[in-house]
C-alpha cells in the first residue's frame, strides 16, 4: 500500500469520524494503525513483535514451555472428535506432520479401537502448498440426507471471510466446474444438488455497516452468481440478514425462512407463505430451534406471553408443524421445557428420534432427552457423570446415535457414546499434567451493587494462604457466553505444575445463569461486568489466596476489553495483564472491524446518550499519564477481520507515548482464533506463560 493511499484512507476515516461525531485524527494520533496492512503499520508491528519475542525467548524457560505445549497440542493420543455422517465418522486433525490439517473419516467399528484406520478426504496442507495460499479449513456445508455434495469453506490466513468451493465427499475431490464463491462473509444452504441459497457480500453496496451480507440469492448450477435471482433483502442498517430453509432431520424441506438481525441480539423472523414473506409474531429475542417429533420448536430469551400464557425466558415452545405451515402465527403454542432456578440451556442436538439439550444447573453440567410421547412432552436426564462440564459432541440425524463429553479442571475429557441406551465411555483423553495435591473450590465475591459473583479457584499443590501464590484470573462476561470448568491440559502443565493458581470468574454479561444474567449487564449497565471482575480480584486478595504483587488477569476479545477496564480502573490490584485480540477503543467501535455489529452489547457511541455510558470505561481513552500500569502484554493477529488488530496496536502505542512499560506481539496469520496451527498456538501460549512467570513468580517482579 502506498503512502498516498494510506493518506487518502486516513482522510476518509477522519471525514467519517467527523460525520458521526466519533474521534478523528485530531483526537487520536494513532488512527494510522487502523490500516491493518499498510507499510507503516506493518513496520511498527514487526518492530514491536520482534522486541517482545526476543525478550521472552531469551528467558531460559521459554523453549521448555513451548516444547511442552507443542507436545500436548500435537499428541497422537488425544481424542479425535468426530461428526456422525451417513458415510462414516468425520474428523479434522492437526499435528506436526499436518499443521494445516486433514479432513478424514473412519467407520464406527474402527473408531472404537485404540488406533482407528483413517481415510484422508482433504489434505489442507497439500492444497495450500499446491495453490501457494495460507489456507485454513473453516468447515463444510453439505446437502442432506446423504451429505455427499458439500461446499468447503477456506480462509486465507485465518480470517473470518472465506472462499467456498464445491467438494464431492465420495471422490475426495473438488468438483470441476462446480459451485465456487469468492472471498466473503456469509453462508450457503443446499436446496438440491443443483441449487443453492447464497447469502454473501456480493459487492460493497450489499454489505451492512457491520460488513455482513443482507441479501440472499437462489443460485442454479451453470448460472453466473451475478445472474442468480435475489429472493430476500434486509436492510443495510441490519447487523446481518438472509434467507434459509426449515428442514427436518431427514433432509425434507418444509418452508423457506428468513431473518433480519436488527441488532446483535434482536431478530425479525419470516416465513415464505403464498409467495410472500410473512413476519412471524414472536419476540425479537426468540428464534426457530428445529423440528422434533412433528413439531416446530422455538427458543426464547425473554418472557413470551401468548393468549394469556407466559412462556418464561430461556424456555422451549412447540407448535404442531402442519398446523404451523397452514397458519404460522395462529398455531397453538405449548411448553416443551422451562428452566428451574439457576438453570439455563446451552446447546442442543436433534437425533433421528429425539431432542437432546445440554444445560447448566448452578454452573454444573446436565443433559436431558426430550420426546413427544402420548400427546405430551417427556423429559428425562441422560445418565452422565455428576459435577462435571457436559456437552453434546455430535449426533446422527438418522439414528439414535449421539456422543457426549465430560470433563473438569483436573479431570481429562471422556467421550461417551449412546445408540438409544445408557451412554458408554468410548474414549478418554490421557492425563497431561500431575494434579496430585491440587484442588478445586468455588467461592463468591460481592460486586459493587451487592450481587454475588461465583468463581472457581484451582489451587496448586502446597498452596499457602499467605498471599504469595502467583494467581491467574480469567474472565469474559459478555454476549451470554458461559465460562465453565474444562480440563486445563496446557495451563495445568505450564502453570499449575509450577505453583501457579488459576481462577475462572462467572461474571454478569455471560450466560451461566440464563439470559437474565447477560441482559442485566449490557449497554448502560455494562460497567457491572467490569465491577464483577474487579470484585473477584479483591476477594482473592481479601481471602489471602494472593496479593496484588502476584495477581494477573487475562481475557480475549470481549475478555480483552474486560482486562482493559480492570487495567485502567484498578491497576493497583494487579501485576500482570494479558490482553488478547481485544476490543479497546470503544469510542471508534463502529468504524473498526465489525464493531458496528456489537452496539447491541455496548451501545452506539454515535448516539450522545450511549456515548456517555461508553466514555466512562473505554480503556483506550482511559489510559492516562502518571498512572503506574502493570506492564501489560497485548497481542493480536494481522488477519483478524473481526475485532481488528488496531485495538491492541493503539493501546500499546498510547502506552509507549506516555513512557509506560508494555509488551506487544502480533502474528500475520491466525485470525480471531489466535492461531492457524499448533506451532503458532504454542509460541503465543509460551509468550504468555513466560510473561506471567516474570511478572508474578520472579522475586523482582515489582
């Protein structure tokens, strides 16, 4: 990119900011870092990353830790998680010989053995090498019920945006002259083997402010995508919009549906009726859930009153499918499932004959099976380990076959399999670290408004209650995403074994106790999330688990914003802060990456009233001269087209301008996931771990 191009883009950015009353070049001297791949930005990134990597790699512990991590990530004895398809069990596998990964399949009979025989379907490394691209596999969308015809999604360097190409699972080859889509956000659905519904960014005029598509076309084989018929159009002001299909588990299509994401959490839903799009009379925070036993199910995140009956938030509601098809808004609604106190559903899967729902019961995992039997909905618990984190791993759409996982902080993952009966333990992950003498406790901190905030602490062997334990506090607290106990394979080996403690906080803004736990800490109340995280830090110190000298915090994306607010509001409580792929400049949020899509969570700084909420905490603006910040580590990815690396870059640049110590690292590839292969992931994790050791374990840390 030339200097004149950069200047023109900076001028356009400044004009945009002026028009929207957001900070521009005059207020922000580091806006130039928002140009992800300009020569000037990349030179800055290179200098900063080289400095950080050189420092961390000089530590004698770095190579050992990186090797430990890579050994775990590349281990051949880890559980190969699968999806159940009509022609076998499919797995995506990465190791040292296949860093980009293999799409492969096996049979159930072979999978039961200790060493399954795998057939390679797609070698991503070979494809990337032959085409000279940094291909990252992003999954496939296949035509049910046979799932032979698939559209493979490939990202160049780990970006969210992908190209899509037609692939034949039987031959293991891309289809010559088949469907192919250029790089874009969006999705596709198969109508039949010669017809797709395509929701993509067809050109810049058909992208929302959040850079997502808002139109859908019906594309027939042999036709140019430019000539494909548009069947649905939302609005440029939507977060995203598009059309899809209502399909049952046998692959039969019952209706065309569509949606308009009017905010990140609010959606208008439609069904095609008599050639027209009919809006469904359901709450904006409700959605179609799937077809079970001849019924269409809805899920609602708010209380839903219908004909004098109130269905509580987080419940599942059913209508008879045929009645619904005849009268979508008039079909009688009945309750399928509603949460008890401190319960919330998480995921679900529809097998050949049943609905399975995973949930949290006071932050403990549970799975139930739901069937329509003799005119009523019947729920029964699935017999899985108690006091564990439980998930549905995969399910067959044709049979009763289903798999579940169970694990905990100190308990490796076990994979369970059922074909209609009691689940059996099928595979177990090996122990990755010595947990002898370690323990897990759950405590509560009291937030600023008196709300009790639960958190887990994983205590290392021999932990003393004298405030000297190096402690890493992790949090997220946003978008109704739950943070749950899971096996600490890498953290256990690199941190717990070396005497560190690990803390996981269940903050408001997350989903640990249902939609209300999220909705009480968003927009004008987002500060509650930051207060909760600070309260957990204060509680750890008050209980004598640790002290400010030995307490560090970590979070990524929304969690990076969380760490940023802690860093700028209570730097006195901590001695380390890992800010991963973060949001940080919240006043320019709608102009950076896909920030416009998240105003539903935070508010819109282009609106004066909402800007006032955000100005109170936006970490980038709150970095101030004369404050003793605990030398944070910020890292990002050049290929991150979601939160955008400029949030982290600008934070580091501002700290540098104030003479504050900091570390910054950025990889060219990886995207928002932070790594495209195990070697890259191990390097980043080793940088983090050595940083924590230097800050929290070494005697001269502060």
